[in-house]
């Protein structure tokens, strides 16, 4: 029976980088995946451009029920480490807004590079392989229709539930539970917010503007996009990771302007409310942000309470979404394997020696902008550094 130093479940970003790093250490590595190709989700990230990282990575860019878990791995895999890896292997990058790093050659080039380097390092791929059973005796044994493959170490890099169209599944969570690990309930993250039937702003679909959006003490400044189902755009995707069912988000539609000052100046003119709003907001939004009767009023005739309502509508508009748009629209999955049972230095299970979890399957979720792929590289890297050779 052919055995390996390490068997990795999942040929996505974290699994491929872990496999390559381990193989370059001289370990024998096997990678299983139920897809027919490696890096299937990786190949479509960033709209096909691969937002592989960010120049500003800090632990504060990650959510987890165990907030300090990411600190160790991030300290050992610097923000520009993967950029340097790409450059060493003939690919280049470009930095865009908010420190986002993209591969100039695209996401497919990154995935293909990882696969090629893995093959050159001797990694054995078991693709289109539906795992039937995983058990642990003296080593781990992965059974699939073609037989049983033993491994001294088992790395679960099976991802989460986001983007099921790329083959995402709950398989990895089942493995975790089989070995007694707890889960933080998975949920869609970095996803649009749906408003439900009768969404009053559906006619504004396609309008985008810079906003500040807040939930609780967390806020983001970026673009908001109106859709026929609700709200999207980078600002909304960011806040969706924090939003809680039944509670409102607060939107400042004029984060770089002072409606109070502008309306105060307009009180000395004959301008109508809708005219002033049209200077602050896109015209279609301006026409809907206030009732017609208020919009037709001259600013000079506004009562004190009307003026206060208008300012609040512009700077602290409360919107209560009905639901998250779901896994098909989500960039990643929040929640996952509870990191309290995982070593933050090695990604190894504290209760099951030789069992590792990396990437999206863990309860570590990055902000929008390359942070989740950086976590894939960082967690895969530190796990690979800790894997043990077979005796």
C-alpha cells in the first residue's frame, strides 16, 4: 500500500501552496480533490484577475470567534511574501486601491503555476476522487473508489460553502466532526444584502456611489451598489460579514460632504430640496431619498424637524436587510472549524496529532481585498513547515 508523509484534502489555494511547500521540504505529498481540475475556485477569483493579497495585511483584517488566532501565521508569512513568490516564478503583479494586489497574468496563470510547481516537486494528485472514508489507525487512511491511501499527516484544505458552482461542499466540516472538532456555524460572508419583496429602491438598480456603512461599531468606506434585490458593492460586501439577522445597517450617503452646511447655505436661496439633493447624490437616488412633497419644498421653508429628518436620511439612513444573498453570491464562508482546538503556530489539531486544517475551512474570515487568499497562503505555509516525516 503506497503511503505518504502527508495527504492533503483539497486542491485549492491553501492545499496547493501547502503541498508545494511540504514537497520542497522533501516530504512525500498526495493531494485529493473531487474536482477534475486543480484550483477551480482560484481560477475565477478577483473576476479572473486573482486578487492574491494586500500590502496592508494585519490581524485586524480578519474575523474569528478566536480573534488572536491569525496573529502567529500572519507574522510568519509577510504581506508581500506571495508577491515575491510569483515574481520568482515569472509572474508579475499590480497594486490597486486599498492596497489590493492582482496578478497581471490573471488567476488561471497563478493556479497553473502552483500545479506545475507541485508536479515538478513530486506531488501526486488524485483528481476526480470522491473520498468514501477517512480513518486513523497508526496513520491516516483515505479510502476512495480506487483504493486506500495512507498518510502520516492529514491536512484538510477542503474550503467552505461559498461558490458551490466551483464544487464547494460541506465535506471538510464532516471530517472535522468525525475527529471530534467543534464548528462555529458556517454562514455566507462578503455577500450582497437582500431586502426581500417590495424593495422600494429596486428601480435604482445599477446606481453606485461612495458611502460609509456601519453595523455596530464596525464601519467601512467604499462603493455601494443598488440592485433589484437590495444592496451590493464593496462596502456592503464588507459589512455583510458582520451583519446580524433582523438588525439595521446605517448608511452615510454623503461621507465626504456636509449636508448640514449645504442645506444651511441653501436656506438663503429659492432652491427646492430636490435641487439640493441632486447636487449631493445621483439624480435617480436624489429623487427617491425624500417624499415628493418634501422634495418640492423650498429649503428655506423647511421646518426644523424636516431639516433634521433630511440630514439623518442622508448621513444615518437605517436599512434593515431581510437576508444575506447566500453562498452562490458569497466570496467566502465565515465560521467553520473552531480554532480553539487548533494550534495557531502550526494549524495542527490540539487533540488529534497529525491532523491539520488550513484555509477557508477554519473560523478565520478576511476582509474584501485579497485578505482571504493571503490567509490561504499563510495557513498553508505554516502547516507545511510543521508536518512530520514518516519514520
